[in-house]
C-alpha cells in the first residue's frame, strides 16, 4: 500500500482525478470500479474537466459501481444510479450501456448479485477500483463483520451509515434505506488496482485504523492491506492520525511510480 498525503482536499481530489485519467489513457478499454458519496463528487468534476481540456476518451470504458440502495428506483434522485448519471455519465462521452450499477429494485436480489458478479467476470475483471470510506469503516456497503471473502450480496446498513448518509435524504436517517446491494470485500480485492480516497477530519480516526491498524472484518476498509497494488490518497485533515506520515511523504517524493504526479 502507498499513502499519499496532499495539503488540501482540492489537491487530494485533483491527484485522484489525474491518476484515474492516466489509467484511462494507458488502457482506453479500462474496466473502472466506481464509488459514490460526497468525496467522489469532486473526483467526477475533475474527470469532466480533464475530458474538456485534454479530450480524455471514455467511449470504450466499462464501469461497475460498488453498491446501490434496495427499493430505490434508478430514476429517483436518491439512488446511486441517478448519482452516477448526474455526476459523471451524462457529462462525459461514456456509453451508458457500458455502465453498471447493481439493481436495487430486482425482485430476486440473490440472482441480481450473482448476475453482477458474472458481468464483472465477463468484462475481464476490474482494472481500477475507486473507493471511499464510511465513518464506520466500510468500503462499498460492507458493514462491520462483512466477511473478508464476501461477494456481491444484500447487506443491512448500520445506524452509523444511515446517519452518515442522511444528508442526502433531507437530513432524516429514517428515510435512508435499511438495506443495500454491495460488492463484497472479496469482489473488491479481486480488482487489479485499488484507489481509496478520504478527505476531512471526520475520516481521520477510521482512516488510521484501516491503514495502520490490524486487518479485521469489523473494519472492512482494513482489507485493502491485503491488496498488492493499493493507493490511498488523503488530505492533511484525514491524515491527522496516521503515525508514519513522514515515511509516506518520502515515498511520494522519491518513488519513480509517482514521478508524473508530483
Ligand atoms: C456511502 C457509500 C460508500 C462511500 C461512503 C462515503 O456509504 N456506499 O461507498 O465510501 O458513502 O461517503 P462520503 O464520501 O459522503 O463520506
């Protein structure tokens, strides 16, 4: 794992956008795993502006989102399908048929989860998976005790998550769905590269546990420690509780892999 600390939120988001853009340029038919949440909005804005300024081409990309609420149709502004259309897909030259979000309205959710896994396999697996982190330590909607080998499935959301996401539901946690379909931790770890982005002081404590603490199913984000190609980009606020900040900075300043991004 490599941790890159950027001075500001804007710079962290900018770096994540540039890294994704570099991967799309290197492999135009990239299979991109996408995430939702407020942290990602800036990243999608960056991708839109890189497309406008440098003609970044998404026409051959395929995308798979991490998760979707159960019982909210794609046309509803609270769904993650709507979020993706709104923040990214309608603003870049991606073929909507190549974008995938689990169907939270499926009558048979177990079959939907299996279909989603199959689609990822058929696409040849995910090249780069973008991740945020919930305040309770989830990636996707893999709540505490999610098996580290779990696959796409239905999951009950914790009160912490429903509280954290209430802002998108008029501030009322009771309006946040109780369940979601999410890629499993195992599904996420199968991606060839992971990029986790965390910003702001509210993420500092859980981020330090996920990155420097023991690997535990209580904090599904800690499973990224198992991945051989994982990058974590944070701003100073989110990095506050990390112990090895100096070492991480040295790596970013000196390792050739980061040269084009410094
Ligand atoms: C939701 C998503 C997660 C995301 C999290 C972070 O719960 N299911 O994938 O990581 O939000 O949200 P935010 O970026 O708004 O803090």
